[in-house]
């Protein structure tokens, strides 16, 4: 089937998961309003920064758009009278900085298109919905049996991905989901190998992986079709929300979260681990496990979006993973992500921070040891268990699986080699980013230590000691030199108040 041949203008392959830091450097009054000059930096490299200028009204407009999240956002209130006073502007600037800190540190808000556009207009001015519609229309013209039922607006978190509910005119009652997505920065397969791999995805058969109806690519993007599941994802089930609602509305501040029963945790966990093991055994990179990428169908968990790594898309948990140099392989990313998922199944919400050495009171003690083996500081720094080892833990070992479907996925030797090379390149980019972050962290700690008050006091004391030592050594040198000169009959040094009066020269005639 033909797919739009022309490259889209969205070809720039930025890693959208790299955090943006924003610091208000100054403010300036122009006529009847104040402008705030913001320094924005992508990642830890200071050279990768730029300035944007925003008014309070711009912040207010952004805030109104983010209200869908249901979060209590700390935007300073409006003030109509006295809003040009110097003290007020200084106080407002502090409040706006606090607001920027909040939205850039929140895992979901920081990666949303609204925040990215606010801080980085140059890289996020493209209308991806329009591009997706153009390419989907081209696809439909080449295969007219498909028809759009409705766009599924903002149901995912990715900026460069769009979803449409579609139907096959020959089976008008069935609903399927078409997703369009631009390639990411980790796309290392050649166009030919990528297309070949995407075309065999519908042949993949595994009871714990959601099947693909159709998949294809062009030079810059991919199009995938799957059956629509109105039961939603595992996260929809935990948060008690409707599948079609926007991602931010569903997950930023859900009102009715509920963890799962122990038997569900054990069964779902075993099914997910079996799916991961199957992919690992096939040499197929995944790295995209999270609760919104797991569908529930007939009490069975099924992984979604297994094509993401092929397309070079960064992981949902990449901002976390880049902090730990031991999590540097896709298999390790899957295990780390499983730890997040297990926590969410247990407590009904994602972990507040990772690593975590002190877990909240657990409803099921048998889960605690597994969580600690993945999410503790020691695990993140020294290494986590493998998927095979997790399957052997008491929590999952004795779980019975009743699915009779045999898992199978035939990949040619040539494609296996291509997948391995792409996987190695993906992991190399991750390791390089981890190294950069690690070096930056060490430098920051050294600078902080060097500039601390305690360290300044230590340096002053050390300087005084060195000064006293130097003075003492100079005096010793002086006395030794004087003594030697006196013994050799050399001319005497000049006298000074602190020096003893030299003896009369008549008592010491030269040799």
C-alpha cells in the first residue's frame, strides 16, 4: 500500500524527553506591561540554551490550558492596580519562577506540547495534527476501504504522535485505532530494514502482546493500525477513567485511584514478564513498558507499541533512566520500568521519586522485596535482577497461565543482525547521555562543595596555617644562614630589633 512519499516538515529528530530548565534572568517594563526574560536550557549542557520573553498574560494563557490536568498549579494571582511597582514585580518574578519549576519538574506536564511550545517555540511550532491528517488521507486514498470515525485527541503523551478511531467499510461495526508518529532520535535501522520489520509485525503471535493489524513507514514517519479496545489500558483500570479522554486529564491528578488485588498483581505481573522474556529471547528491543502501554483483555495483560524502539522513539521513563549508569541496556530499562509498573499496580499511583529506599506501607508484604530489588538506591546503582530472575521469585513463580496460544515471531537472520546493530546504537546513545549527566553532576557537586561556607572556612584556616608555616620556615632559614655566615667569617647581616646584637668583628678575624 502506498504511503505518503514526501518527507514531512516534522523531520527534526529532537529527544522530547530531555528536560527543559527555565530560569527568569530579569524583567523589563515596557509601556503598561512587564516582560520576563527567561533563560531556557535543554539538558545539562549550558551551551544548549536560549532566551524567551514572556508576559504575565502568556503565563496565564498557558495556565488556563493546563487546567485540564486537575492539578493545583502555583501561578501567582492577577493584580490590576499597582502591578508596575518594583517590589510587586520582584515578588511576582519569584512566584513565576516557582511556577516554572513546578511545570518543568512534573513528569507529565514537562513533556506536554503546551509547555514545550511555551519554552521552545522554534522547535515546537509545527502542527503535527495537520501533518498526520495529510499522511493519513494519502493512505486512505491508496486503500479506500478505511474511513475515519473520529480523531482521538491527546489520548497519548507523545508530541509527535496522533491517534484516529477508524473503521473498515467492509466491517463497519468494528472499530480500530490508527496511530501516526514521526521518527525519533534513536531510529538506527535503515529505511529498508525498518519497512521490512514493520511489515512482519502483524505476523507476531503472543498471548501477552496486543496484535498489529497493519504497519508501514515512509522516509520520516510510520502508520500502525490495531483493534480498538474499549476496556482501556492498565492505567485506565487503576485510575478508573475512560480510555478516550486526554492523557493529562486522566493521569495528572486522578480522583479514584485504586491498587489491584494481590492475585491480579501476581497474574498481570507474570503475563507482562512473559511478554518481555519473549521479546528478549527474540532479540527484539522494547524499552517502552508503562501502565498506559498495557491493555487488559479478558483478564489478560497485553503489551502495546512494540514498534516504538524500531522507530527511534525515546522511552517514557528516559528522564529517570539517564540518571543511572547501570541501567544502560534495553533489557535493564524493561526491568526498571516493570518496577514502576509493579509499584503502580500495588499502590494505585506512580512512585513519587526513584530510587526509594523507604516504601510506603505495603498492602502486600510479598511485593516489597521485589520492589526493593528494582527501585532501591542499591539496585539502581549496582544492578537489578533480570526478567528471568524476576519470573523465579515467589511472587510470580507459581502463577498459572491458562493461555494455550503459542508465541511465535519469525525474523530472518539478516533482520536479526540489523536489529542487534540498531539496539547497540540505541544503547550507546543512552550511555553517552548518562556519562554527560554523570560528569555534570560531579562538577556541580565539586563547585557546590568548593563554594560552601564550611569549605571557605577550611580554606581560610589552611591558608593561615600555610602563612604561619612559611613565616616560621623563613625565620629558620634566616637563623641558619646567619649562623653559617658567622662561622665562616662572612660579613654580618644588618641588625634589626628582633635580631640579637652581633658580636664585635674584632673578636673574629678572617682566616
